[in-house]
C-alpha cells in the first residue's frame, strides 16, 4: 500500500484529500501543526509538521511514497518555505509530489505559487500541478465563513464572475493523480459554471432560507476590513491581488480538466450549497 504525506491536513482542501486518498486505499500520513486537532480515522497517521520548523520535516517525510503539498495560505514567503521541503522529499526518495497551486498563476512568473511550481518542475521529482479556482468551501468553512455569519458577502469583487470549485473535486483529482501516476502534468481546475457574487448570495439565500446579500465594496474598504480582522499585511496584499483578478474577469474561465481526470462533471455551486445549507441558516 502506497503511503502519502498530506500537508495542510486540518484545512479545507487537505481534509478532503485525506478522505479521498483513504477511500482509494492509500496509507495517509496527515501533517498538522497540532496533530491532536485531527479526528482519529483508520488508515490515517497524524504527524507534527510546521513549514517553519525544518526539524519536523524529515520525520514526516520518512518512508512515504508521495507528498501532497500545499503552500501556507496567502503567504508571499511560500517559495522559501517550500523549497527545502521539495529538496528533502527528493533526498528521502519521495516518488511523486502533487502540488496545490492556484488558477492563473502560470500567467504571472513572479507569483509566489508560480515560483514554487517552477522549483518543483526543476526538482527532478515526478510532479503533478493542480491549479484550482476559488473554493466553494470558502463560503462554508473557509476564510469567508465568518463574514457570512455577519449576514452578507462584502467583497471587492464588483460583478466579476468566478468558476468556483469544490474541494471534493480537487481532492478527487489529487487522489487519481497519485493512483494513475499522472506526472509531468498541470491541471487547471474549475467548477462547471462562472457566477458573480450576487448570484452566489442569491443561491445561499435560497438554500438556507435566510437573506444573504452581496455588497460590492471598494478594494480599500475590503483590505481595511482584513487588517481589522487581524490579517498580516502580506496576506492583506495577497487578498487584494486575488480580488483584482476577480474584477478583471480572469477567474471566470471554465476548463474541462476535472472531467478529464475523474470522468465526471464537477459539482455545481447550487449542489454544494444545498449540501451545506444548515451552515448559513
Ligand atoms: N481557498 C481557496 O479558494 C484557494 C484557491 C486556490 C488555491 N488555494 C490554495 O490551496 C491551499 C489550501 O487552502 P485551504 O483553503 O484549504 O486552506 P486552509 O483551510 O486555510 O488550511 C490551511 C492549512 O495549512 C496549514 N498551515 C498553515 N500554516 C501552516 C504552517 N506554518 N505550518 C504547517 N501548516 C500550516 C493549516 O494548519 P493549522 O490547522 O495548523 O492552521 C491548515 O491545515 C493553500 O495553499 C491555498 O493557497 C486556495
């Protein structure tokens, strides 16, 4: 049985990847800063791991066949943090790295996640790059969930459309990439339709029975709100770049890569919303 180390395993994407790999019969080592946070599951071995603590990396990578690698979210220092992990994975005989990048970064060579992609491609370790669009789960359990608890979506997205994708689909693609050894490839992963935030708010209102409004705010107001919420300045800047891409329409692209890899169409936003309706009620 192949064993895969999953970084970010307490997060939205990592949790889904742990489940998808486990379901396909892989052994899973789940990396977490506080492994006690991980629910006990058969076939899942928790291990302590922090990007900044190089002493934690070797033990986590010991004896694994594959690595599912995420970058710490909204972190411009990601290249410096991930490069030594890629090198160590190679030195310890890891045979496949699946890296969670982000849609569109291949158009911006100086983007932190693009620098990591380049580093991985040059590493000599067989790789698969996944470039997902914004996650649907940002609205349920991710960074936008607290905002929705306050009754609305307040973002500088204007009327830009986004082809949101569920982490369940990204995780399925990752698990198939390990299973079928889809190496030397990059997949641009989107949902089946592009929605603006007014449409998202309408769907969330409909499924939850609670009025959820979208208020398009200015970039300056959005960034100040993030600062007030305690986000570090680097992350605030990062969010600004992401939503300027939304406003410019760059996040509206729809690809067929999910279907190509997993053989079915990706989950629609409304299906995701119905599944999670109690979160917003
Ligand atoms: N969210 C999106 O819409 C989106 C879209 C495209 C790409 N991505 C990328 O996908 C990846 C996963 O995103 P997500 O939304 O699943 O993130 P998330 O829910 O915020 O989870 C982040 C994970 O990273 C871990 N982590 C953070 N800092 C760490 C550190 N210093 N050392 C070790 N672990 C650390 C967290 O562990 P703790 O429990 O210890 O905090 C958590 O497990 C990110 O790299 C993000 O850039 C996200």
